[in-house]
């Protein structure tokens, strides 16, 4: 997947388009939940990803969808790319590729891998953390792993 992001200009909220079907709307279940604007439909737009391209579709936006100031016919799709502006009701959204954010995400993944590696290599140093009449819980002082034993 190309690493495309969408930003709601009014609030600066930004979401990464991470799924093959990304839903935007005033519905808490939406991938991009638009709060505080009654003019935006519950299910306003869908962004599809296929064959390396992103497409936006009007799936019932009350006030239509504008891509680069051109109205998208209802139920039809338009290809969208980095640098474009989308308008839903009275709100504008921009599309961009954030290399810096990608590096941060990669760094987080790397850090997670390091923790997992460390955990595998650790010769645990157990310390009892909790006791009840049946069991003792231990935590490794070095890697944080937990185990429990019957008393
Ligand atoms: Zn350990």
C-alpha cells in the first residue's frame, strides 16, 4: 500500500488509509469518524484501494463530494492521489504522503521487535509479584514476562 494520509483541515485530524475500504462519516464506527458537523452524513464516503490506486466513492453524502472542486456523481468513483483536496459538505480534506510518519511507525515496529527478541534471549530473573492461597505470580525483572505457579 502506498502510505496515503487524509487530513481534516478544520480540526487537523489525520488518518492513515490503512484498509482496502476506508469509511468516512459521522458514525462512531467509521474509519474516519467526523465529529461535530451535522452537515456530514453518517456514511459519507468510501475510499477503496485496489491495484495500487485509491478511489473515492460517494455512498450517500447529503451534500455531495467534491474532488478538486468537481462534483462527483452519486455512487460513482474517482481516483484520488497525493496533493488532492476532497470536500464533504462544508469541510475540506487533503491527501498527503507523510514519509516522516512512516519512519516513526517503522521505528515503533522495530522497537517492538527488539522487545520480543530481548524476551526470547532473556534468562529470566523471577520475582514474586502476587500471592494468594493457591498461586504465586512472578514477574521477570529483566524483560517483564509473567508466569504463575501453583503453591
Ligand atoms: Zn526475562
